[in-house]
């Protein structure tokens, strides 16, 4: 499944588990998803976004770096008996998602602790409230990310989901978070070549995570050659060089203000690269007050797939656009094009 499918699935699982809770079912009936994927796909970002959308808290349980005794609770003597203190990271109230990120990086002792947490919602005598849902994520062994083989009894308690990169899904996520529109447009344009290209040996390579870091790189107060070297060191030299060419196209785009002012006669883009770049610029500039003009311009495009890209990214960035009359009229006539975006 792609990263957007994982978001949809995780949301459905959390809602299903909460339904089980409301009907008095045991936590043993809960589904516990385990997302497997290359480093940098944004698995943890999806968990955070799902928690936010559902109005839930999210706590990262750091099983990879803690000592097993610390993870299980420091021993303490009370009334002549040894007990364990409740771990500070284990919630005892409220509701949310307990996210066991980088699970395969944990040691065997910690993975055995995770087994009871996943299956029984407890660590020793300390229980995780039934209102908390456990979710896991990690990298494949072939990623060489310091992973170990998860014991079979732990694997058998999980619902394993293999997650792949998905440039359109990342673009929507990035639009909501104000990522530079040039980066979003580029990743849509080069989705197959340079959105995600995992390397087990290179120091820098393109991933959704490294392109998100690129948002900070393009804002560095540096001469262009030095900024280019920083981008090389973030997404890798090949992706950085390709992105540099796209930046030149982006810089030479027609005046977006002029397009919005005269959408009926403004020149249309020529070529896929220019089209993606212009859609990124228009989506970033879209506001409820000018959205009708932008849609009039988009309606003139010979390839309406570009119009969909612009509208999807614009509405992801600003949900108020979806309640404008212009959007509702456009969606009524083009709703079939939105599927898959």
C-alpha cells in the first residue's frame, strides 16, 4: 500500500478498535498495525496526522534506546517487597495512540516487553488504559537501519502492512504544512525518478523526509553554490542537480498575479515541467477571494489532470477553499477526476 493508504487504514483500525472498546470487548481483540517501509517514507508523520485528525494524543514509546530495566520500570523496595515503578512514558489516563516507532531496532529483551504491551496492554503490573491504541512501525532488514529480526511471537501479534512512497499523498501532506510549493511541484513532476530512491550505501538520497528537510535548505541565507551543496547533502547530488533545473523553470514562470487578474486570456503553460511548476505556484497563491479566477484559468488547460493537481494541493493547504462556490461548482463537474488524488 502507499503512504496515503496507510493513513486511511490506520484511521479505520483506530476507529474499529474504539468501537470494540465501546461494546466491552477485550484489548486482545484490538488490531495492532505494524507499518514496514524504507527509511524516510513518513510513517511517523502519518501516525501524527491520524492522531491529530481523530483528536487523539500520540506518545512515542522509545523501545530502541532504553535499557530493558528502565523500559520495564526501575525496581523499588516497598514494605519489604520489590516492585517496579511505572515507566514515565506509559500513559495512565486519557486516550490516544501509543506509537512503537523503529520497533525492529529494539533489542530482544525490549521486544519481549513489547509483546505483552501489544497483546495485553500491560508491562508487568502496569496497565496501558484500554482507551489507548498501539501502533508500530519500522524498517526492513535489507534497509541496514540497525534492525533485528523480530521474534516470531511478537510478529504474530501484529497486522503487517508494507508501505511504499506516494508522491501525491506526500504533496497533500506537505501542502497542509506550508512546504515550499516549488518542492511540492517538483516531487509531483519527478514522482517516479526522484521522490523516493532509497540507498543503503549513500549518505544522502531522496526520500519524503529529506525533501521535507529541503524546505529548510532552500531558505538558507547562502550563495547559490553553497545552498546547492547543502541540497546535495540532503537529497543526494543527482536529485539535487535535477531539482536545480526545475528551479530555473520555476523562476521563469509567468506572473501569477497577472494570470489571476486576467484568467481568460493569460498564456497557458507549454510542457509538463512548466505545467507542474505553474500549478504549484497557483496552488500556493490560491485564496477564497481569488479561487474563482484560478479555476477559470484551470478550466482552459487542455490536460485537466494538471487542474486537479493544483486544486488538490490548494485545498489541502487551505480547507476554506472547499466551501467556496467556485470549488463546489468545479467539483460537481469534475468529481471523477479527484479519485486517486
